[in-house]
């Protein structure tokens, strides 16, 4: 009854030869080391982000108010008109006047 695989060569490999062949197959060139640094996704300070957000809100409110002005008369009583009026009527001046704290005792 045959046991195991038939030898590839003229004779069967010894244990040392088999181990050497296994180690040679497993040797791979070392992978290049890639150093990745984590970048902050947001580089602006919190106060700057606040000011940018307030400017964006004010610009959007102006766009919605302009949309409301050119809305056709047939849509004046619609849900769209109500939403546009609600946005246009918001008082965002308090947000514009608010200066957020700088933090860590730098107020």
C-alpha cells in the first residue's frame, strides 16, 4: 500500500531537505514600510467653523427668501410656501452677533 506522494526526483527528500524547501517557499521579500500619518480632517478652529456655518446659514436664508419672492401665486398657500416663510422669518442676527469662546483660558 503506497503512502504519501511520489517523489519528484530520483529519490525521496530527507526531512532536512523537505524543511529547507518549505523555508525557501515561505521566504518573501520584506514589505516596504509605509509610514502614514493621520491628518486632521478639519483644520479650521472651532470659532472659524462657527463663523463659516453662520455665513452659510445667512446665505441659505437669503436664497430661500429670494425663492419665496418669486414663488407663483398658485403656490402661495402650499406647504412649500409655509416652509419658505418659516425659514425667511427666522432671526439669525443673534447667531451672527455671537462670538464663541476660544477655550483653554484664552477668552
